[in-house]
């Protein structure tokens, strides 16, 4: 099999490339390095079947040639992270919607299989937990920039399913829930790597809001396993799937877990949302996936719990010696 991964130098994309290469596949990654990093794929260079192209999905002449040579396209290129979304809503909307439009248009010429990566954010303000793929999507008003990302990804989903219904382009849409693991950066607001780095540096661990909001975190290795399975499953065509781990934890408890696993003396401090992002920022109290659909089709079952995930991030997080403060020994579970 020949795979193309847009956004392949990003966190999830680089792990997916590594996973596919492990099965002897040919993998090409395309990335403009706006939020990804060549460091993420440096260890893959020189491996048989691997290639990397630095370009944007909006460069149709480049992308078109790569799509033509692929059997399956994983479309992961997107604006990511709450921080980036709040600061650059125009870039978020344009990157997500136009990038997906180009990928689908070019893939349609040869009817190439496409896996479109959406997000759990599309469930918006819905309080129907756990979230099912056929639940209504309830978004906030357009005056709240926080919802621009969810709206842009929902449009991606509508567009992908429209291509399937209208021209029989074989597409599958996936909605990841808080994917975490090695190589993820807290640069754009991802909570686990941010907490771990703060703890390792002896800095305050900053919990936004009261910390009572809960989330579910999935290890990137579990996530890419599901992605790879769906890409070769014909019954997944024209369908939408949650990919996540139903294990739930409050953000306050997550901060305490990170502090325990790092052996850090960092204080846990609470920062109001208005101070962390912008006035009137809206957050969801819970976000829990129903994964029964993907489980029935592929046998998917997450192998890593939240403590495993935190330990893996701690193990692979590097801080400069000059930055790091002395820490007390970590407690073992």
C-alpha cells in the first residue's frame, strides 16, 4: 500500500507514518511545517518506502502528483490547538476548509480512498454524554471565536460526506478525542504536555477555570492503530467514527496526577478563562466519546490508561538542564 499523509510532520501524522512503515507500506508525508516539525520525522528518513515533501496542501500541482501516486490519503493537515484558534481565527477557518476542499477535489479525480480527520470539538456545547456519531452538533455563536475551529471542521465533514454521496469518492471521517503522547508540544495549548513541562521545570501547573471540567485522553499509539484499520475497511466508507478512550478525568485531577508522576513540588494554580484566553470564553464541562461503532467494525480497544499516557509523556519530555529545578523522587503506583 502507498499512503500519503498531509500534516505528516505533525504529532499524530508522524506516529501514523511510523506505524504504517512498520507494516512495510510506502509512506509520503506532506507538511508546510507551520505547526509540525521536521524533528518529528527525522528518525524516519532513510527508511525504505519513506519520503517527505515540504509544501502546503494548497499547492495543487505538488499535492496532485502525490495524490495520484497514493492508494490512501490521510488528511491530517489543519490548524490545531485552542490557543492558535483564538489568536488566528481567519487562518483557522481558511486552512481547515480550503485545505480539505483541495484534498477532496484532487482525490476525486482518481477516486482515491481518503480519511478526513475532524475533531471531537464538533460536538460543541452538546450535553449528551457519551457523544455518539449521530448526535446533533450544537455550536456557540459566531461572535465567540472559540467556535470557529469546530465550525470549520464540521464543514469539512459535510464536504467529505457530500463527495461520497454525490460522486462516490470513498471517504471516511474520524473524530479524535484529545490524542496525547510523545512528540506532542504544549505550544498551542495542549494540556498534558503543558502540565508535564511546567511540573518538570518546577513552575506552577496552570489549571484554567475551576478544574472541574473533565476530558478523555487517548494515547497516540491507540489512535493511529484505529486510523490504519479504518483505512483498509471497506465498510467504513461514507461513515463517521469517534476515536478516543472513554476513561474520564477532571483537569484538576489530571494536574494532580502529573504532579505525582513527575515528583514535582510545583503548586497547582487556577487561572480564569478570561485571563487565559479572552473575555467570554466558553468551555464544555464534559467530553466523553462513545467508541462502540469503531469497536464493532475494527475490534478497537484502547490499551493505554491516563496514568500510562502521563508516564509516557514524562519519560519523553526533554527540558534543558539549566531550566530544570531539583525535584523530589516520583511516587510509583
